[in-house]
């Protein structure tokens, strides 16, 4: 035990946080060295995530979720609908950002390697800032709650009960659970690259259907991972929920690898921008 917290759990959190932060850096350096990806592309990928999630969608859905918190707890049907809404908005916001950025700021960067670089930047900021940050916050909260006696708090009884439940939840965390977050980040990075490659086809092939395909894939992968995990956890237990959620991610990550390889050019890409038709509505 470390300050009332299991040392194995602490090690798991530290390893996961280190992976969340360092993995995107390593992948970005690899893409730069091996594929010749421009830093501008990686940077715009990171900005795409910030614009589509941190500054827009996340505040909106958190605010709405706070308003609907009691209804969501009371209605399984509403919770299921909420998972669909979260999944669909994630697909719409993030894929629209990809489309807009390749249409505007990165209009001179429309090669396969650029799609890879954008996906690395997008998934990298999500991993390092959002997921790594949340994991670090979780570790801090775990230490804080382990040293706290809820019965000594001068707060309303319902707050004391929430603190007690939080302590119980953290006490039940096993050493390997934080590492599942790191595993998820690896799969998510593959998905972000694959989705960027799909959106790039709008310009390579001149059709917006590739954008809608990316939105659909993003939505379904999120819905099956989150929704399937929650359903399995409710019916079969916490471990089953983790297995189902990560299993769904694994399947979509493997499909993402196929997409990345399927659209990779057979010949080395020229340094200049290839001519590409403007996307149409078909």
C-alpha cells in the first residue's frame, strides 16, 4: 500500500499516463522520419481535435448531461439514446473538422501521408491532453479520497454518500484496469488515422460519400464500444464490461489498419500536390 492506495494500482496509473503522453510523440516522430509528414499537418490534426471536441462538443454535451442527470439515471432507454447521441455527435464534429481543414488550411496537403499525419495529430492531442489528463486527475483523486474520512465532512448527507461511493469505487480498481486505457489509446490512434484516410478520399475521388462513411464508422465504433461495454457491465459485471468495450475497439482498430493499407499508394507519393477534384454531394 502507498498512502492507503495499492502500489500496483498506482504503478498501473503511472504507466498508463506515461503511455498516453509519450505514445503520440513517438508516433509523430516516426511519421515525420519514415513518411516525411510535415509538422504543419500534425499540428492541424491536433487543432482539429481541439476545435471539434475541447472547445465545442465537450462543453455542450457536458452541459446537457448535467441538465439531464436525474432523467438519465432513472431511464435506461434515455441512457441508451444518450449513448447514441454522444456517438453521433462525436462522428459529426470530428469528421466535419477533418473535412473543413483539408478543404481549407491543408488544401495543399492532400496525400495519403498527410491523412496519416493529421490522424496522428488528432489522436495524439486526445491521448496526451484529454485521456492522459483524466488519468492523472483520477490518480490524484484516488490519493485524496484514500486519506479522507467521509464521516468527518461537514456537508449534507447526500454528499457524504457520494464521497463514500467514490472511495469504494477507487478501492475496487485492480492494477491492470488503468492499462486498459493505454490499450484503448493505441487502438484509437489507429482509428483516427483510418478515418482521416477515409475523409481524404473526398478530395482524391471527388465525392462526399467518403465523409459520410467516416461519420458512420466513427459513430458505430463509439456506440458499440461504449454501449456494449455499459450493457455488459450491467448484466455480467465490471470485468465483462471492460472486455466487451476493448474487444469492440480491437475489431474496429483492425478494420482501421485494413483501411490504412488499402488506400496507401503503391508508388511513392510525389512531393507536389496531386490534382484532386472538389467533393460533390454524391
